[in-house]
């Protein structure tokens, strides 16, 4: 099967029309029925597959980086009386378990990116539901700040997954209904079991939407509200100057090697290991927001993390059998630390802010990747500041304690706050839950940590000497890749997110795990399962009634 | 298959020896190899099945109610150099999916009950690991306040589920390692992937145990620490007077009817519905702690909730096909509210405290039961105070709006704090997350709520009038019982626990869901799955390496 690529551009969108009008952008959904990623299903009624969501994710990123003048985004549909029918069921029915799970993971990340843009970039989203809004369609609306529903006596919002398909809404619907919109649990229960959903005043009263509008007053209600949302935004507006273009990454792919400019990835298929290296910049990097803007997508840290993001998505969707990522870095730590200082100093500038949150989201993508992550810290490596987050994101790290040319690791202010995990804590805070005072202590440390210092400070897992190094690393990897891939996925999903829970960790930890379970069950995917028989006229699902 | 019963008594224990010595109780594990609930496996090396855990749960309850003089509990083993090998793997291998899941749910509730006794009843638990302590054995230790490990150069603590069995530790192990003991995630990762576990000083340094003792200093270290823990307890001691005996419930079972004294349960197998009714007391109830002690296990609220607890466990383990519980109540609300007043007034008395926490745990058991819960509030019903929690625990409630003989519901101070859910909130707080002010408002309401008031206050889901009642309820139930049982289980596990997460909700929401997923996967339970081939000499698991 052809690998799926995640880079796209508005010029090539098949499913979305992106329009700009001053402070407002309009994201119009008009899914091309025959434009699916695979044959075998038609994307009717604005239903979507991964390709549709890749464009949506791209659009949201481009609004953030390329259009600083935009302060409010309208999400609506160009189809008559149809907003969005949700994920395409026939696509799900023919997909492998692993694909379904990774499809949901990506769509969840896209919706969380919308909420991240609202919370952290002053970009407010309004969903105008011009008609049928079901399942993933309503979940997309739930990711927006406000939801308005056409009041035509017919259009409803619904989560019909349980009654129609025997699965859960897979994109955070249940969690956002109870935890974001705080709908009462009995109302949520009723709503989630009626295939037709809820419309009109009841939808407003119970909190599923924020308001209704008659078709004739669309511009009046929605247009006015968009202007109000725009007025509350802290985005720079036109005087913020032009944005930067997210240029294509153009990786060179050669067999099992992928070479980006700063990231290289090579697959060891026999051992099911991907080796991913991130290189520090070689040239001097810009030191002012204006210079960063001029550098644009060539600015090292933005480019490096866009490359890492692309590599991670490639591994998840196209390389299911790869079970372990070995992370390394290389280059001049001082250059990375210099970039960190500039990011910190200008964190309030809109573009720098976007870059920081982009790094944050990419690191979260790493945390949520269902592969074991091992960081190797060797001479010549560059685990400094922002790049040290890679070692903190790893399940384990090994640092070679070579007294002559021993590597160092460095912390910076970027490890102290801006790059929070899904649980709302930094990776250092999560690591030192037992002793929060250690966070400040290691951040106050001046200069590099040598291997012994790093191990004593708790920054790395093991620091074997040069006699043990090769055996320790080899054995560690050999043992890891021999373990059950399912047990590792479940174990890592539990161990990586200690401490507080958020809407985000609930979606990935609780909702996703239940959905994965249901996605395996004969009641959903068996020959007579609800997901399998959906749409086959005359066939009804047959259930094994035992409750577990 | 013979139904499994949950009532037992120390006189009948096969697997534990319970000893009392002043302020200290000793819970000695010595599992009878041939004493398993089913044939086909031997409970070697203090491995356990559900029968072993039923005795443990019983022992903890009896220490709380029958032995107020006990302030510290030692959990240890009478086998030489073996503490506990965890859940019996051959038992798991031959169990159905539903049984495995409900087995883990019960063992989790038992360990949480140990923690509840520590947090709320001043009963401190010390685990003395006299030898091998693996998997569920270490998870039992993790539920204790402190863990001491024998330092014999050999004995280790371990969670070998991932490396040996391809499943997760199923009794909260991963969650307690990261969130209770706050072990660093990379240490936890290493620990959870090495079958032999960790011993000696490293186990202490990394936080897996609290201390070591050589065999020769067992009494010195453990005995001394038990006395210290006992000294810090707020339990009454000998002057608290005798405890009360938890007498057998002796339900009368007749076909699909089970009659306890206050609880009746009848199964409608055709529709897969259990109708459970809880009756208010008919006689006057005691009004002082001394009178409550004299009434003992006959005190209405204790007896009624012990009966409900037993009925719920029966439904879970023995009645898998029952998908829905219809909850009703009956009797004199004033008698229930009078009991609530006495419980509130004497909440500090050790016995009243135990009764309140018992009610709390039983209601949590209801929240965690994987069956739909519908409350019907009709004339003659008695949803008052503590019994109104049953309606609040329901996924939906229907209240008949009959203007002539319309039922009422009542709140009491018992709805305002003591009966917290697993998420740390009361059911009213969880219900009104969107508008926390409503909690206080409904609690301040004087007297009964009629159906219109109850619906407007948000206390019930629907209040149909007598013309609609029959159709609404019938249709609601018909539609519910037709839905996919798996999708309902996942949906309810998400919708019932809005708001904050706790160690407890993490165990049931996150860990359990991942474990259920893994328990279905061929890599665990297929012909060549790790759980299936374990113990078959010469057979090694064969994995499908795709990561999801």
C-alpha cells in the first residue's frame, strides 16, 4: 500500500475551502466524495477520512503561522443542509485495527490543536452548523469555542456511534460533552444513545450548543459573533506584519532512510527499530523576532520540529511494525541554547509564541506515539535545552560515562515551563513528582551536567561506563523489542502520564483505551458486528449480550 | 456453573489466617493449593483466585466493624520465602474475558478498600514481604501504607506481567507505582519490563519499598514499625468498646428472585433486566451510637447496603447477560431521613464512621458496575437522602408526575459530602459541574421536591405525566437493552466520571480499559499468545508485531 503523506497545501486541498476576510478566516468543508485516500468508500455527506483531516490540520497550522491578522475562524460547510456526517463508516469498516486507532489519534490531535490555538494563540473558533451534524461532525464542533446550530426544525447535533455502530465517539465527544461543556451526565447519557440526536431549544438548554439561528439570520448572528470573538483576541492584527510561509520539507527518501535537513530517520526492520537523529543548527541563528520572521520556515528550531513531526506521523501510520524509536542528537549545544534564550526572551511575540507551541505539540505527539522511546546520549550528542526534552520524553535514557570525551546534557529555561505535556506539567515536573523541589534545583544548575552529575540529578536513567555501554544498550534494546507490542502500548500509556489528568489525558488515556477495546470486540467488528453490518440493507447486528 | 457467593467468615477461610494481638491484627496469607474456586488450576506459591480475594475483602471489613481495638494491620505470608506470586495465571488462562475483567474489578475494589480504611478509619497497613513478591502480590503490597522487604540477597518485588505474560498488572500496579509511590517514570519503565524485578538497596532507593530487614531482625523492624503506626491511629482502642458482628445475610433465592430483608432482586432474563428494590425501615431505628451498636448488623442502613452490595456482586459475576439494573425504592421517607440525621450527628463515632464509609463504598461499587442503571421514581417510592444517591448514581431517572399521588424526593446532609464518588466529588457536585452553585441551592431546599420541582432543580432526568409514563419508561428500557453491551460499557465508564481524576478513577478508567483491550488481543489470549502459552515448557509466544 502507498504510504500516506502528511504534508499538503491549500492549493492542493480537495475537501476544504479556506477563505480570508480581514480578522476572520472561513474554513468551509466540502468533502469530495471521490477524493478519499483509498478506494472502496465514497465520502458522502461531508463524511471524512484521514485525508480530509490532514487538510484540516494543515489549515489550522497555516492560519497560525501564515495569517497573524486572523483572530477568529468560522468552521462551517458549503453543502446544503449538511454540516458533517462524521468519520466515514465504510472507511472504518474496511480499515485495520491499527489504522483505526491511529486515525482517531491524529483526528484527536487535530481537534486539540484547535483548542490549543484558542487557548494559547488568541485564535477563536466558531462552528456554524448549517445542517446535519453527526458523530465526528459534532466532535469537530465541540473542539470550537462556540457552537451555533441552524434552527430549521430538523437539523440536530448527535453522537450516534453507540446506537448505530456499537462503538464510541472516537474524537473526544463523550469527554468534551461532560468535561468541556459540562453537560449533565443523565442528559449526556440520553443524548449519546439516541441516533437522531437533539435539536432546537433543548440542545441549547442542555448545553450541547450555544445558540440557534434561523437560516435568514445567518450573517446577523454568526457574523456578529465572529466579530465579537475577533475583538477579544490578542493576536497582532495587520500591524503584526506578514506571517511566514510553511514551505514544504522535501525529505529525501531512499529505501529505509529518510533525510530531512536536520532530522534523519533510518529503519532497522529486522529489529523493528527506527533510529531518529535531530541535528543542532550549524549556522548562526536569528536573534530577533524580525530576523526570525525573515528566516521563516528555515529557522532551525521550527524546521527541525516540523521535520520531527512529519517523521513521527510517518512512523505511526506507515510503519506499524516498528516498535522502538532510538533518539539521538548531534551538534553544537551552544547554538541550541542560544536559540532557547531567544525563544524565551521574545516569548510574547506572536511568531515566537507560535513556534514554542509548535514545539510543544510535536513533543506531545512524541509522548503519544505508541512505540517505545529510548534516548542514547553519546559523545558528540546535543541534548541541550529544548532538545533535552527528547531525552525526558523517552521511556529510558542511557548516557555513556566516558571520562575522556564524556557527553554532557544541558538544561535551559525551555525545560522550565513552556513545553508542557498533556497532563499540564512539564516533563521535569512529571519526572520529579516525588520531590518537586528537584525541578528548581536542576534548573538552577549552571552549565553542563556530566554523566555522573546527570545520573545523580535524576536526569538520565543509566550512565554505564565505556566497558558496559555496548552490552547494556544492546541488551536493553534486545529485551525491549522482544516484548508484546500490545502490553508495551498499554504500559507506556499508563507510565508516561503520571500526576494530574486533563481533558486531553482523559481523551487519550480513558476514552481511547475503551474505544480500542470496543474496536476489537466481535460486537463491533465481527461478521455480525454493528460496525460491519451498518449500511447493509436488511442486516441487523447480532450481539453477544454478556456485559464485561 | 455454580454461582459464586461473596459472603464468608474467618471460621471458613481457606487461605488466610487472621490473628489479633491488641492493637495489631495479622493477616497471614497461606493459600490452599487445592482450594481454588474451580478445578483446573492449583494455587501454588500463594497465587490467588477470586476465592482468595473474597476472603481478603471479608477480613478487611471484619477488622473495621468487629475489631475497633485494631489500629495497625500486618499483611504477610506464612509460606517460607514466598510472600505472594500474584493472580494465578492458569486460572486467568482458562477464564472468560468477562470473568477476567470482573475478577480484576473486584480485586481492585478490595485494594482500594484497604486504602480507604487507612485514609478514613485510621487503620494502617504494613506489608512485610518475607520472600518472592510478584505481580498481584506486589500490587497488594502497594495498597498498604508501607512496604518492607526481606533482605536475603534474593527476594525481589516485581511486576512481571508485561515481560512474562504480555498483559498489564491488573490491580493498579502501574498507577500506584507512578502516582502513589511517585516512582520516576524511567525507573518504573525499567521495573515493569524486567521479569525478575528489583531487590535490595535499589528497591529502596528507587522507591519501590520503604525499607529492608534481614530475617533475623523481622520482629525488631516490623514489630516496632507496627507499634509506631498503631500509635498514630485515631481508632478508639479497647475503650471504644466491642465491635459489631457482621452476621450472615441469608438471602432467600427462588429461581430468578432473591429476597434479602430490605433488598429484593428479580431478573427478567428475556429483557436482560434486573429489578432491584431497596426498602426503607419499617420499625423505629436507633438514635444513639450505643443503640446502633446494640442493633449491630440489624441496623437498617448497614444491613440494606450490605444486601445491595451482595446483590451487585452477584449480578456482576454470575449474571453477565443482565445488561440493565432498574432501581426502585419503597417505604417511609421520614424514617430514612431520621437515620441520615443520626449518621450526620454522630459521624465522628468510630462505628457510625464505618457505616458511612461502607455506604460510600457500596455506592462506588454501583457506579463501577458495567450495567446500565435506570432509577424509577413512582408513588410509594422512598428516594430520600442516602437512598436518593441511588437515583443520582443512575444513568437516568424517570419520575412520574402524577398530580394526585405524585411521588417526592428528598435530600439530606448525606447528599452533601460524606458519600463521595471515585472522582473525589459528591454525586451532586459531579451532576452540577456546569453550575456548582446549584449544589448548595438544592441542599438548602426545605422539605420534599415534587416532580416538577425535582425536574426543574435538575435532580431527575425526566418527569413524564401519567399519560406518557408507561410508554416513556417502556421505550427507554427497550431502546437501552437493544444497544451494544460493549459500547454501553465504554460509554458509561466515560460519562459517569466527569470532572477531576484520582488514583481510583485512573485505575478504573485508564488502566482497566487498556487491560481490557490487551485481554482481547491475540498477542495475549490467542493460541500463541503470551498468556496462553505461559507455563507450557518449550512453547514461546508468537506476536503480531504491529503496534497500534
